[in-house]
C-alpha cells in the first residue's frame, strides 16, 4: 500500500452558507481536512449533513464563502470559472452514481472525452483511453456502447474516463448507488486495486459498510467534519 506523502487536499476553516426561504443555512461550518497523496479516504454523512457541498468544493464545482482550500499545491480561491474548469479537467477524476456516459458513443469514445477538452492529439488520446480501459478490465469492450454494457461495466467505463486524465485525485460520489450489492462490491474491489497502484481516492457515501472499506473515514454532520477512529 502506498504511504501517504504530500497533501493533495488541504482545507482550513471552510464555511459555506446558503439562503433558503429567507434563512441562512450553514452547509459547511468551519470544516477542515487534509488528504495526502496515495490515500483512500471515505467521507460519510447522511442527507443534509453538508456532504454534497463538501464534495462540490473539493471538486471545484463550487467555492467556499470563507476559509482556504489548497488542491495539489494550488490555492483555488482566486480562480475564475474558466480556470476552475481547467483545474477540474486536469486534477480531478469524477465518478458519479449515474455513470454520466453518452449513449451514442462507444466506451473508448466516452473515455476519450475529457482528453478532447484538453486538446490532446488523437494518437495519445487513444493510447491513454485504451490504457485506462485496460486498467478497469474492459479493453475488450472498447467498441461497445453503454446500452450494450451492464451497470457494473458502465461504472468501470466511467472510472476509466476519470483515470484517463491522470488526475491528482479520483472523486467518487456514491459510486455503487445504482448497482446491486455484488456489482457494488466489485467496484469497491476495483478502487482497492487503484489505491494499491498509487491512486488517491476520495469516496463520498452515506453507507457505513462502504465507508469502512477506505483507509480513513471522515464523518460530516451539520456542516462539521471529524475523523472517525479506526
């Protein structure tokens, strides 16, 4: 197992307030956390705990109202929307519950998509996508469209797409939520393989059993973050 090295994610006193129905709701209330290179960390919390807000800030889909967030050595507070989009595309590999694959495109083409946004040359793009599909055990399904794949295979394609950009972190939001328990176990086993190979993984979940699979557990409740003792 890779030993934790430099911090990839460093959050200090992150606060996010939403106004709902004329009332201020603190989705994040002074949240602080550090995740190091090579770690496999789960963030667990029920609906309404601030979990989604924390994920959106980690993923540069939203910005905090106050506090400091350093991602892979870069403080992200001052970036424009365009710069945040570039950071998302290069530094974060997203894996969603709903797969988010394009139905008319093959597995290979779906995996190549973020590399097209990076304006990568065709030959390198194809090579990267093929290598990513091989890592998730689907090289022989490269020409298949999503409808020709099982749910577990579709999630593997989504993971391959996230890996193709060689991101600093894999950010997985309820990645087994649309899968049966056996297929979900297979996907978690794949995350273990990726972690053992050196990938940094942050897994967002409400499921205690899945959260326990990670190397570290971080709990969020009422916008506050705490470490779960092993």
